[in-house]
């Protein structure tokens, strides 16, 4: 397996498949104004209807997680790290992973350092949030996003995208917590640890963005197996069932 790096595999795959205009390719590694232009263009290009017709067994998605300085972006909390892995159906593409720290403009609280292991020294030479967003969204390309308790991650992505580029996230997002509530309505709790334990998935390195993304990807694969037995075949079918859950 390749070491996880900040890279653009997701972007280039999307580019080769016609998902991103060729003019945007020249913006990789470009100055700030062009990074902003890339993010704005990607958000305009997204939400193509054909994704809704894709069989879930073939769905090309990115499972991701963020670590943050707190839980309220509206009160100034910021992203500390991005972690992501590509999945096709329930298969994890081991050599297509993404991880980066970013440098926050606010102090990292001690309890966040204790929770995540991220110290101020670790972020001192990390890239700024715009560069981290650019690289993360380049990895994602036009793929569907998957996250556990996605409202938290979406709120931080939207805050960062708006602050840096005046755009909002336009990607379709699947929430594995919502899937758990639908598939296992009898459960008392739906935190990531509880859901992982219920499926026998080993828990290692919690609150590290890439490790959490990898564990969530395994959980997504388990849920896809269950969904396949329920005559739910496409992303459109899944959204329809979840809307009535």
C-alpha cells in the first residue's frame, strides 16, 4: 500500500472521465486566486443526475472524516485535518488515500490535543486551509461523499469553503449514521464506536481523520451488503428509502 499523501488522484481520475473541464487541470498547484477558482468551478460542475442511476455496487465514492478545534464552526472553530479514502461499491481502494493537517488560525484547545493527538507544533508548518481544501477537493473530484454523522463534517466544510471561496459544498453526501438508524432501528446509540462494534470492525486510532475514514469505509461496506438484500439498487433508490425512514 502506498503511503497516504496529499495528492490529486481523485481529481485526475475525474478529469480523465470527463468530470472536470480541462481548463481546471492547469490550476493545480496554482496561486491562491486560482485555487479559489478551482473550488468554485468544481461546485458548479457537481450533482450530475447520472450518479443517481449508478448501482450502489458500482458507486464511486470518497469516505472522509475531519478533525477540528471544536464543534461549532459558527463560533470560530476550524478544521485541523482531512482524511479520506476512495471506495467503489463496498471495496476500499487501498492505494487511493488522502491525509493532510492544516494550520488553524485559532489555538488548539488542550482537550482537542488529548482527543486527536494533534499538537500546535504539528500544525505550525502545515498548509493553510485554502490549500488543504484545494487538495482535498481535488482528491474527491465529482464523487459522492460518505461520512458518519455527516452534519458535523458538512458544516465545517461549508464554513471553510465559504470563508475561502464564497461557495457551498454541492456534493451528494451519504451519512452512515442515518443508514444505521434505518437498518438497525432497535439500537440505543449510533455513535461511530457503537456502530463499528456492532459489525465486529476493529477500532484502532480513533479521532485520527484517515483512520476514522478507513473504519467508516468498512462500515459502509457492511451496510451495502444489507442494502443489497432489500431491493435497493441505486443511489436514487437509497435516497427514496431514507426519505421515508
